C-alpha cells in the first residue's frame, strides 16, 4: 500500500502558477464576498421584557412568606428492662387486683383472703336494685333554747299554754268555759284603741272550712286573702278596713289564737312568723306566703289534733 501511494504522488504533475492567472484570480478574489468567520458568536441576550415574560409567576410575594421552623427531632429512649422481684411475698396483691395475678386471671380463694392493703369491693347499694326509694318525710327539728332561757313561759292569755306559740285544744277551752277570744285593735284613721272578741267555734269553723275547700289549690302557699287580710270596721269613726290588730313587741306575748280566728295572721312580720314556726317545729325558711301557710295549719292542728291539718 505504501508503494502505491508513493507512485501515485510521483506520477501526478505539479501545477505551475502563471503570474497572469494569479493577478486575475486576485482581482476575482477582491470581488468575492468575504468568507464567513469561523468564530462562534454567542446568542443574543434576552431583553428585560423577555426576562420578565419567561420568569415563572410567583404565588406570593416574599413579604407573605412564613418561616416554618424545622420539624422537631424525636428522640426515642428505650428504658432498660426492669426486673421485678416476683418472689416477694404478697407481690400479686400489691400490683394486681385480688382476682388477677402475674400469670393471668385466677379464681378467688376464700381460704386466703386478699392482702389488707387491698380493700374488698363495697357491696352494691340498695338504690341500684331498680326501684325508687320512697320520699322521706320532712324533719321537724327545733333548736333547744339557749342557756339561761327557760323552755316554759307564763301563759300570756287564758287560751295559751306555758309553751311558746302554743294554744290549748278546743276540748280544753270548751271544758273551761272559754267560748270567746278577745284582742286589741287600733284604727288606722282615728288611732283609737279598743278590744273586740270573736266567737270561738264560729270563727274556727270558718277557717277550717276555708282550708279544707282550698288546700289543694294553695300549693303550700298562703292565698292573697291571708297575705292582705280585710280588717274590721272601726267602731268609733266607722272607717271600713281600718281596725288593725295590735301585736305585742315581745314575740312570746303575741295573741296567736285571736289572729287566727280573725284571719289576720298576715299582719305579722316575717320574723314573727318565723318565730312561731321555730317553736312549733316547722320549716321556717322561705317566703312569707309559705311560712304563713304553715302557721295557719299549725294553729288549726293545735286546736284540733285529729283534723286534716297535717303539714
């Protein structure tokens, strides 16, 4: 192969450059356009408008970005295994219920009761059987009189007993020929004081009939007729609804039976009515209409212990 290449090179004639032809060729070369440059030109730089158009749209401005803290590092610590002394006495009773042990549930042994540190379960209450417990009656408890005060007093009236806020029964009054009960009143117009009397049986029957007929509608509260009772007419000036009962300053000297027969217990203050309920072992907390209702029933019960006046 090398020999053939050498022979071909020797056989080919060497061209002879003609000076005239070189001049003509140089003139032609001047008329030809310049050859293209071999240098690589960089691509045109994009303008500002092109840059903004190619930039991806941001969902929010940097001012609205929120800094998110890095997630907390969770370190898991695996404690060393703890070996418990299983052979200690009463271990099962200290760490397990009476019917459970370290090996699992077991039956309760009646011969070996549980450890005293673990109390037995309480017995079921009787209210959880499924029936309702009956409502217990109201307790009538009164405080004993303070030291230095006698439980008995001198009866202020013939129809009163030696106990505070207590009157005799109808049988006792009628057997002692007490058929009328008197009391003192004062006119609110002329301010005259005088004494009036009520027939015992007549006025008592009116009060008892009113209670029997209207007790269900009272709902353990005194009606308006008892809260604002109509007063007798003055015997001197003739003014209607003017004779107001005179109530003693000392509560133990109040004429309770006279106020009951005249249906004027509503003229008493709340403190005076509470005093009456206190010494008759009745509930004395509440509004005036409730305490007044209890006072009417308690006085009727004192007059007729067998009547329908239970509180």
